[in-house]
């Protein structure tokens, strides 16, 4: 999942970035309004964490002004407003402008994380924090994966890939989609790194299990097997 | 708590009462004076009229008495002359022939006149002497003076019973009217005697009127009467008789003259008068010399009598004083009645004036009682409106719900002041709110950073290097937090007035170089050069608070670094002016617009709210600078334009530098010391 963090306080950026990356998020950072605006408009993020007080904005404007413009121009990315303004009026103003969530500083990192996860789920019309696919269960809150009641240990990157596939279960996700949502702006790996991670993932969740859940659509991309997909023929 | 309405109404009543009181007093005094004047005038008029009337009545009575006396006298005289003539004829045979010395005697109708001529003709130039026979005849005639009652019969009728008549003769006989009865009018012939006005001038004669009016007392009852005594010769004189009469030395005074007035008071007290003398002479006998005709002193009797010694008749007419007094009393009663009436009228007029005044006062009081509260309410209506508007002011917007257009002119200043105050309050309130929000915001951000850092670190087991890095991070954040709190506390302390300025002799040039030395590494990190240009250090000494001044300079230099372009320069200048020291910090930074320039000294304001720069001023640096400069009684101004850098100029007051007025030798001496 790719998150844009628009925040001008360096220590906060550093901490959140580290925390989110450790949770498997791809994190892009913008330290002022200008940069944030450009990034939000050019990249499809899963969640944008937006600070209200930002430098390099026109006079009397803040993060909410950015948000308003985005919404007006049809950008429907989930936005979590993160701000030091704590009053109810500020919260109401933020939510009414088009924010999906509102978190005031200081905050606990786990709460921020949970809210971001909730926004991600909401983005895929998924209420249940546990994603299921045949005998595969993905607990998005605990970030644990079980296949046939056996715990499967994944790296954050592998987990993120699996989660992304699970959120799009039954649909083909292209490599560029994967690339776009799982890797941040500084990743300079070529696109075949996706194939590498798919192989890692298959080794961990499909190797000794049936049916194979990660399907390859040649020429298109990959997909997690949906309920409608016929099970693969048993190996001869 | 007093009600304006009640107070005003009360004041209105008090004012009305005072005014009415004054008007009452003035009116009362005025009318009293007018009425008094009128009363006095009327009273005087009535008295004068009464006096005049009484006098006229008295005069009329006197005149009546005198007229009647004269009338009676005339009648008596006529009768007497007839009688004397008869007697003359009867006695003519006994008269001797009188020698005629000059001219034919014009024997006229008056035998006595003829007799007189004969008596005086022979002794021209000498005092005449009477013929003894004639004298004899006269004595007989006068001694037997019968006055028949019928002479005056017609006076003595019932109609005039209140009047008394009495005729006295020189011979002592008298006749009294029946009204007198047995009583007598007192008679003293000397009352009508003349006497010389001045004894030392015997040649002068006195004018003795032939009548006298005065009070008298009659009878055993001592009845007071008004009486006129009229004297006249027993025998009426003809023209010739009169001429003869005039040659008598005292004759001039005997001519009848009508006297309108009663005789002067001194007359009644006359002593021995000429008439009296002659009368007594006639009574006592012709042989003795007549008195008073000599040129000597009065006691010396004249040697011989004259024809003037003819006996006289005294006619008295009297009226009872009681009758006169009755009239006068009636007059007085009428006068008193008029006076009483006048007094009644006056007091009635006074009363009616008072009643009117009271009625007017009552009406006025009623008017005020009814109209006063209405008036006051009406007058207070704008105040009520304003008060309503004030009561509707809420802390949400501090807006006065009244535009002040229909306010009374007296309330406009209050309204304006109220609006100003509310405006100030609103600004202060929102500023305060903003300050609290700003402070909390500024505090929350580093705390959030701290918490996020710690949270993220604690999520997983870390290596000791990672923990160390996290702790370093936290330390930096905490330090910034501490600085921020310090600044906020500084401002709060300045606001609370707890801060005290510690003045001491400060070398500004030294202080400036110290600040530059501190800032230089930071500037060098941004490849900015810092220069100091100061005047002679001696001239830059002044009494100030070095701590505050250092803070000011450090803040300005920090800003200059923070908002400068890479590779720019900063120049710190210190100059001496006659009455001040000027410190200027010039940078080559981004500059600022006029709009920004107005706001940079406001708290939490940032020209560019970028927080990842060098400092953590949180928009408080320049606010603190301005507070400090104000405490140091200086001023701070900024000159700037976007893109062309900024110039902050601090002007601090200073005593005129000694070096500006003294020569360098003295200065060096001072420096050495």
C-alpha cells in the first residue's frame, strides 16, 4: 500500500516514514504544500496523510485548501488529516472539506497505523479486517497470514504484495499496479522485482498447498484466485 | 443603586418646588408692596378727604356763626342808631352851641358824625377834646343800652335752638337767647383788644380783627361750645363818621376786614388791648384819661379820650361743640368705615393672589407629576435601547446590535466608545484564542514528533545503535521543545510585567561582535558571510540591559540567517546619533511585502511557515524582539521589499555622548580612566 505523507516537521516525517515502512507501506514524503499537491495529483496513492499547517502555500491557505482542490478535481484518494488543531470546529471543517479521517497531534503511532489500515480497507470495500481466500487467511490488523491453519511468515514486502493481491482478489493486477502501490518513489528496482517477489510468495503460501492461489495471467499480470475461478486441475 | 428615572423625577420636583417658591416669594412681595402702596395711598386719600371735610365743616360752622353774628350786629346797630337819633333829638335842647372854627359844618343825616365834626373842628393840630355836654349825652345813651328782644327775635326760633346768642354791651348789659336759659356765655372784652406788636415801636398799631372764634365753656354743666365774638361800635358809622374814625390814631386797624380764618392763637391771649382800654374808660367815666393813646409805654394811660371811645357791642354766637362733634364723629365713622373697607379689600386682594398662586402651583405640580415620568421615560428610551443592545452582546462575536444612527447625541460617544471597546475586546479575545491555539499547536507538533519517534522505535526490537539514534532524535526534539517553552514563557512574563530591566553600562560594539561570533558558524553552514561595522566603541556605550539587547540582536541575526539566500551576506551596523544609538541588521534575503511587514512583529506569525529551517522560533522571535525593544524604551522599524533583503533598525535612546562635545584629548583621558 502506498501512502503519501505531507508533513513539514522533519522528526515526524522521519518517525512515521520509518514506522510505516516497517509495516510494509510504501511511503512517499512531501515536506510542503507544493510538492504534496504535485505528488497527490500525479500518483495514485492508497492513503494520503495530510498535515494542515504547511509551508509553500498561497496566503491564508492550508492543507484543507489542497484537499478541497483535489476533491474538486476528482481525486478520490483517502485522506487522513493529521494536525495539531484539535478543536471540534477544526475536525468538522476537515471532515466537511472531504477528509476521510482526522487525527490530531500528538497521536499514538498504532492509532495512525490502524486508521490508515481502515482507510485502505475502505478503499477496497472490505469491512472485515481478515481477508480470506480458500484456506488462506490474512489478518490485516496483526499482519499475520495463515494457510490451512499454518502460520506463514512473510517479509513486509511479501506481506504487502499478498495483501494487495488479496484486496484485488479475483481481479488481475498488473505489474505496474503492483509497482505503483507497493514501491515508493525512491525504489529504483526494475519491474521484474515484482516477479521475484511473486515467486517468493508462491514458495511460502502455494508450495505445499492446494489449490494454487496466486495465478498468473500471461501478458497481464497476477491475481489471487477468486471464488468464481475454477480450481486448477490437480497435478498429474 | 439609584434609578435615573426616580432621581430625575425627584430633581424635577425639587426644581419646580424651588422655582415656585422663588416665584411665590417674589410675587408675594411684589403684590404685597403694590397692595401696601395702594392701601397707603387710599388711606392717605381717605384721611386727607376726611380732614378736608372736617376742616370745611368747621369753617362752615365758623362762617355761619360769624355771618349770624354780623347779621345780628347789623340789626342791632340799625336799631341803636334809630334809638340814638331819637335820644339826640330829645336831648338837643340841652346841648350847648359848639363854636365852628373852620368852614360850614355839613350837617348830614348822621347826628353823631356832625357832633364829631364839631368836636374835632376847633382843635386842628391838637388832640380833640369832647364837648362836655356831648360826652354827657353819650354816657347816658351808652349806659342805658336797651336792647329790645325783638331785634333778634327771629334768630331765636326753635330751629336754631342749638345755637346760642348773647349780646354784651360795654356797659355790662347783656341779652341772651332763650336757648341759653339762665346760662351765660363767658365774656371778656379784653379778648378783642389790640396791642402793639412791638412795645418799642409804639407808632405802629396792631391789626385787631373785630371778631374772634374759639371754644368756650358755659353753664354749670360746663357745656363746650364753639363761639364767635363779634365786636362792633354801638352806633353804626356813616361815611362822615367813618372819616372821623379814620383820623383816630388807632383807627386804621379798626376798619372792618373780612377775615376768613379764625384769629391767630396768639390773639386770644392778648393782654390789655386798646379796645378793652377804651371800653373800660367809657364804663368808668370820661373824666379820667383814656388809656393806650399816648406815645408812652402801655401802662401809661393816655391823657384824654377820643371819639373812638364810643362803647361797643359784643355779639356772641355759639353752637354746642357736641353738635359739631357729632358731625365730626359721623365723618370719622365714615372715614373709619372706608378704612375698614379698604383694609378688607386689600386683604381680599392679597388672599386672591395667594389663591391664584397656589392654584398655579398645584397645576404645575400636577403637570410635573403626570408629565415628568413620561418625559423622563421618553428621555431614557435611547438609553434603554442601548442597554438592550448591550445585553444582547455575546462573546461569540462581540457585536453591538445597534448601529447608533437613531441615538441621542449625548449617547453617541458612549455608543462609539462601547463599539470601540467591544471591538478591542473582540480583537483581544480572538488574539488570545489565537495565541492559545498557536501555542498549543506549536507545542503539539514537537510532542507529536517525540511520540511518533518513540512509538515507532518501540514497535520492534532495535539494535543499540538504532536506540541511540532514536534517543538523539528525541533529545533534539526535546531541546527545541524546551526553547519553545522558554520563548512562550518569556512572552508571558513580559505580558505579566514580571520582567525587570537591569540597566548597566554596556559597550554595544562589544556586544554586537559577541553576537556575530555566535551566529557565524550557523551562517557559515549556509555559506552566508556576516560583517560588523561599528563606530568608535567609546561612542557606543550606553546604559541598557545587555541581556535583552543581546537577545534582540541574536533574534535579528538568526532571522537574517534563516531567511537569507545561500551565499548572501549579513551586515550588522552600530551607529551613534546625537541622542541615540542605532543598530541595523541588514540581510540579502528574500525580503517581504508590505503586508507581511505589518505582521512580522505579531506573535506566531511567520513570513514563510517553513519549519525545517534552522530555528524553532515558532513565530515568536520578532514578537519578543519588539517587547524587549519597547522595554528598553527604543523603537524598531523594518525596511524591506520582496527579493531585496530586509533591514531591521533598532534605535535606543542614549545620553548625548561626551565625545561629541569634548575634544579627543579629554576623550582619551576618560578612556584611560
